[in-house]
């Protein structure tokens, strides 16, 4: 039997059918209402009351609602949890409607398109992305709806590599064609990224972008147009981030190095971002994050940034003046975005005007600072004086947030508005004089003239004083419990004049503001260019300030692979500790010895030492000074790390599997110009398995890749590899025994460690004395036993040697397994494909 619903509910169901994956906020009067399943789910998520209503059917339907004026908070809550919200408004005046008032969805708010609210962090970009497969992996385009920044790039590998890359940028939503959802959905769900489908692509020219990447740009723009349904003039042309121009750091390495997010707390404290962020503006804070994601890999561009930092360091007073001025600059990028999207308010345009007033002073400081690099920056600044003059003439000093409250447009800007305001103000003066005159005439001191929307202006007299008034002059308007309200012919006449003037004034002021907003649209590209320049200056000033505070030095670069860091320090660890207690260390990799095997006890600082080399590289290629007394560095194209031992429980992967996945990714993609950091590879499996894997990886990197590599290990047997691998050097982190206790010296020296101090570390961790005593006894008995294993150095594989899997001559079935194994390309295989292959071969051997 077909349900019969009221016309309004039929309208709701028709609209809801087009937005099945979103909560439909259906405007009814002063409320947004939700019905059926939307109401049931929303009442639980938002913790609001679930009610019901008659909809024309036999049974009442579930319903809940939120007030229109406070809906933003509820919308934010839903979107932050990964849901979408469709805003359905009345698009017809109810007075003119025939039947049900026309309603339409005016915006679809999604996790990637949320631009305003308490949960939107102004110091972070809020990106939405679209992705498509290409020959080498995926192209992905992403943009920030609030600022208009738009970027397109590529990532090699499978869907997992793409999703991890998107996650590292904090992207909340990714748009894909329908055929990709089966592959992407499990991965995005695990990482809390909303997956949306868009099969249409906006056809548009992208002259500076490779053709293979056009589809992602067009798909993203089509989705934005379809969901936002408003002007988006502020969205910039897509900027192609060519991978060769940047130091590439994959998502795992960004996490391991704690560039932007702490591994332990998932916040910024304890990260490189936390150390470097001394920016004065939100624009600068966002720019710093972008530079952390993608340091430069072009020497002359790095040197240009370093020169500006150097000059800002020397010009202490210039830096102080500039910082004070930048603190008066609001978020020009987001303000320009609000102008384009039509959401800019009175206070926003005042902030834009006040910000622009600072720019000529900033320019003067740069030009007159006495440094060529700063003068060049100043000369390139577009001060947008004409925009500031327009806003200064049009907007009051302290306008309200809402543009419908009045007092936004300045007196003298528009002649008719001035006339209406004068009539309104004079009318109010007349009312004040009338009130005084009536009090004197009647002798009633508490007589007053008031106003409400229903009855207009009135004279109010308390009932206890009515006998004092000459009621022949008054016409009763309204009776209340304790007073009477009256009107006079004279008051009626003035009421019409005042109310008409006020109403027309507010309407005209709104129209003038909308026209002003349209004028500002033409200036958006210039404002965005200015914002970019100021944000870059802000970041470089932050680099100078931090470098000054922490005694950083300017790095130098060369075209070779040699790396020299003298007295290097881990900048974040040094900040968190007493800076005077941090033990600095050298790192020397030469063209002849560019692999380093690091041994030493746990807690001695091996991981910190490796990380500091990577962080110094990242800081230097961002254009920042570095924590060392000297740094001569090569230009690195990629950094790969395998540091830390956290299980990836979200994807059901053990510590060892995470190790292998990250190692495979590094080995498959590294070049001779990369920097590789491997911390205790193989510890997640048995001793001999781990040792064999570690040695095999070192040999492969040494013989096939040739990249600068730091490799730490607890397998002391590996230290003999320097005899066979000519570019390998042994170093160790020193420790000493005092009164039977271990003391970590945190100093890196040439040569292999002679002891592991594992039991001493256990003692420091306060394991029970009985366990420590027994462990020492067992260690002594093990050390007294003769060695039975062949020294590992004698087992170093020749590059072309093929080891046999079988003790005896293999059977035909075994030869078949061998042939399959020989033909398998494990480096380019996915981990799951490799595991499936090994399982199949194992099953064949068992048969």
C-alpha cells in the first residue's frame, strides 16, 4: 500500500532522494527540521530530543530540529564526525507562494568544504582532494576552499601510498570516480577520510600542468561547483608541484621524523613545526606547514631563502619592527575567500582595510633596511593602496559583524543614505523632545515613548498616573496589566517618516555593501598575491628568530653526495631539554664512505642521532639555519625512514610487517641522491631472520642504490661488514660503566660498540633484582660457550651469486618452484602479492 504524505512532506522526500548520503536540514520557519532516519541518527549524534509529527500517514514520523540561529554548531559537529549536511532553504516568499513554499538545497557542507566555525583552525589549511589513477600511480589535486589555494601533484605506488599521502596533509575528504571506490573505501575508512564520488569532470584548460593530471583538477572543480552552488572566484589556478623541485618525504617518514604531528600525542608539541613556528600571522603558520611538507630541492632557490634569513638575522631592529607590523595584519587569504563566497561581513572588510594600512609601512621597512634581499622583497610588494582607499571611504571604523544591522557604510559615502540617516536621526531627536514635553505637560515623570514592531511608537502611562493626563488628546493603542499605551496624530505622522527612513536606510545600506563586495571581487587575485608574499616573509622572519634563539648556523650546499655536520644537535630534543646539557655529535659521510652502521645500547641516542641528521637536512632545504657549528650538505631528493616500532593496528599489521612495508617502499623508490635511515631493521622477527634481512638490505643499498644511509643495529655480527662493503663505516654511541652501573655518554665515535649493555638498561628500568641476577648468570654462561656460527662476513653475497634453497639436487617439482621464484619481481610487488606468492610456493613444496 502506497504511503500518503502531506504536500510538504512529499517535497521533503523528493529533495532527500537527491541527497541520500547527507543529513538534510529542511528549513521550516525559524528551525531546520530533520525527519525519518535522519532524525533518529541526528538525535543520537547531536544529543537532541527526538519527537514525532503527523505527516499525513497513519503513523507519526520521527522528527528533530535545531534553531536556525544556532545551526552552525550542530552542522560542525556532524561534519567533524565525517558526515555531510545539505542545507535546504525557503527560496520563495511565503506571501507569494501558491501551495507549498518552494525549497531548494543551497549548499552541501562536507568534511572537505567546511570553511567557517569554531573547529576550523585558522593556522592550518583545510584541504579537499580528488584523485585518479595514472601510469605510475595516482594524480591528486587538492584545494583549500577558504583560501583558494589549489595544487596538483602525483604519488607513485598503490592506493595505500595515495591515502597515506593525503592523510599527511590532513585532508578530510577525497573525491574519486565510482570505479575506484572499492579499492579506496577500506583505506579511507581506516584513516577517517570521507570518500565521495564524482564521475563528471569539468572541462577546462590547464596550460602549465601535464595532461595526465587534468582529470583530477576537473573532477575536483566539478564536485566543488555542484556542492557549493555559489561564486568561487577566489579559487586560484592549479599549481603543479613537480616532484623533482622538492625534497620528497613520504607519509611514514613525516610521521617517524615528527615533522608536523607528534607520534605520541598526535599534536604539534615536540615536533619540528612546534620548534620553528614563531610566525605572526595565520597565513604564515599555514605557509610554514606547506614548506615542511615540501622542502626545496633546487639549490639557488634554497640559497635565496637563506640569504633573506641571514639579512633578517643581522637586522635585529628591522626584524622587530616588521614583526610588530605583521601582527596587525589579519588573514588576507581567508578574507579574500569570504569576499568571493559572499560570506564577508562588516567586521571582515574593516579587518581587510586595517591590514592593508600596514603594508606601505612594511614595504618602507624592507626597502630602507639596507639589505639587497630585503629591498627586492619590498619592491615586489603590491601595497593595494587603491583597495585600502576604497574601504576607508566606504566602511565605518567599527562596523558590526552583520551587514543587516546598519552602521557599516560610512557617512558621506552615498548622498541618499545620508539623507535617510538624517531623517531617522532627527526623528529620534524629535521623539526625545516630545517625551520631555509630555512629561512637563502632564507632570508624569515616568511617562515614556516606546516602540514595538506590532504597534509602532506609543506613549506609555502607568495606570496610577492616568488621572493626571488629558485623555482627550490621546487615542488608546494597547492596554497592559500596569499601564496604558496611547498614540497621537502628531506621533502617527512622525512614526511614518521615521520608520520609512530607517527601513529604507537599512535596505539601501545593504545594497551598497553588496555592491562594495562585488567591487572587491576584482581585487581578489592581487590580495592573494600580497597574502602569499607576506606569509613567506613571515615564515622567513620566524626562521631568523628561531635561528637567533637557538644558535643555529647557515648551511652550505654542494653538488656531490658528501655530508658534513659538525656538532649537530636534534633541535626539538634540545629545546625540550636544558640546551646546555645536550651532547652534540658530528656526522661525516664522504663520497668513499657514505653508509654508516651505528651500534650502541638502547637509550644511548642512536635514533635521536639519526633523526637529527634528517631534520638538519629538512631544515636546510626549507631555507632555515640548522642546529650545528658547521653543515656542508648535498641536495637530497627524497628522505626515507624506518624508525620506531609501533604496530599499525588500524590496518591489522604487526611491527615486523610495518618494518617490511616501509623498507620495501624505500628500497623501491630511493635514488643515489636520497637519504635513508633504518633503525634496527629485523628486530620484529627471530634473531637469525632479522640479521639476515638487515645484512641483505645493507648489501642491496650499497651495491644497487648507493644512497647516503644511516643504519643502526643491535646485531654486533654485522659490524664486520665494513670489510666487504667498501663504503660502509662503523660508528657507535658511547657508554661507560661506573660502580657497576651504565652511564650513557651520548657521544658518537668511530668503530663498533664492544658491549650491548642490555642488562644494565633493564636494571635502569627497575626490573626485579632476581631477574637481573639470573640474566647476568646466563650471560656469563653464554659468553663462555665457544662460538658455533660462521662469521657473517664470510657469508656476504656476491652480487650475481644465486643461493640454493635445497640441500640435495632439487626435484622437477622443486625446480618449478625455483623458476617461479626467479621470475618473481618482488621489488615492484605489493606486500600482499609477495605474501600470496610465498604462500603458494610453500604449499607446492609441501606437496
